[in-house]
C-alpha cells in the first residue's frame, strides 16, 4: 500500500507514523533539496514538487493521496500540481484527502456547526479554503476520483501544545467573552484519516475535532497545573496587542460537531478533551 503526500508537515507526519508499521510506503513532496535528508530519516521518499515527471511516476499505483498545503491567491497548489500528474499517470487512487479548516464556517457566536452548516468564512484565508474545497470536490466528480474533505480546528500534539508555550514563556490566557473553539490532537486527526482510508466515500466532508470546545484560557490554565507552574493571568482581548491574523481568530466563536465522523467512519477520539490530550503528551515526555 502506498501513500503520497503533497505538503509533508505535522499532520502528514502523524499519519505516516500510523501507516508505516502496517506496511505502507510513503512518498511526499519537497520544495527544497535540503529537505530530502529530513524525509530520508523518516523513511519517506522525497519527490520534488515542481518536477511534473517525478510527480506522475510517484502517483502510479498509489492507494491514497493526502493534500495538506494551504491555498494561496492562485488557488490550491496541490490541485494544480496533482490533477495533471494524475491524468498523465492515468492514476485513480482509492482515496484522496484534502485538509481544510473549520474557519470555513466563520463566526457562529458560540453555536454548533455541522458539515451541512452554511459556509460563511470571514477571512481571506477562510474564503480560499472554501474555494479549494469546492474545486477538489468538483474535480473529484468530474474525473471520477474519490475525494474527501476534512475540516480541522486547532491542531496540537507533542512539541506543539500549551505545554510548550508555557515552558517557553509565551503562553497567555487571552480572554474574549463567550469565545470558544474546538481542537484536535494530531494523533486523533491521523486516526480519523486512517478510518476514512478504510471507508472511502466520494464527496465525503468530515469535521475532525474533539468533544469539548472551550476557551483557550482554560487549556492554558490546565497545562500550567500539569506542569506545576503558576497559571498566567487573564489578559483582555483589547489589551493583548495581537496581530491582525490573531485578532481574526479571536473574532470567531463556534462549537464544531464531530458526530458525522463518528457515525460514518467509526472513529472516536482517543483524547476526547484537551485534558486527556495534554496529560498524554506530558506522560510520554516523562516516560
């Protein structure tokens, strides 16, 4: 079994770690020759993203394709590179997964959203994701490809969590009244992708998130207690001096439902809340 990744980062690495012990081979795009050694160490075959012939060869006989790279002003770079390569290789993978964001839902004033909720992105980045989702699903229908879209909230995991920000002295408990958001442990994200690979559905759209949306201030407070550190004081949003991008994040508040992924994929998050997720990260570090 072969997995091809366009954009090998935090999420793709977690999926590769799940699949490789099961006998999967993994190849992934690189943008710079210096990145080749990093992938070699992980047993991942590097493919130059700009080499059309290499892309077509890599896509022959693959069972799964994961696209993680974000869209830019010209659209989704993965779609622009892979669709011609798939056509050249006459390849029809069993599964193509596109990683999107729950930012496509915009602000819901703390209300719940599902995959059938109206899309109302409030940022340029969110609007680009909406367009990329639409383009991938339309290409899938037009070419007979089994494309699935995964809408992801904030992703955390080893090396990328409130624990790390606290240790670095960078954690702040910014408070915006009523603001909540969802999150997902990177291993639960990878497990959801693996479950979808086992049950591909053309046109499937899934939210992959944990069971307990909450304010970021609660997560940082819990992480501080785990580490035995002082809980940082709350900082009102208006006094936080955030960048425009961070302000856009705090301008949105919603609770994301994972009911469809549970029902259709048989997936359950191993870390249903940030408490289990952070405790597991810390236990692994100390173990």
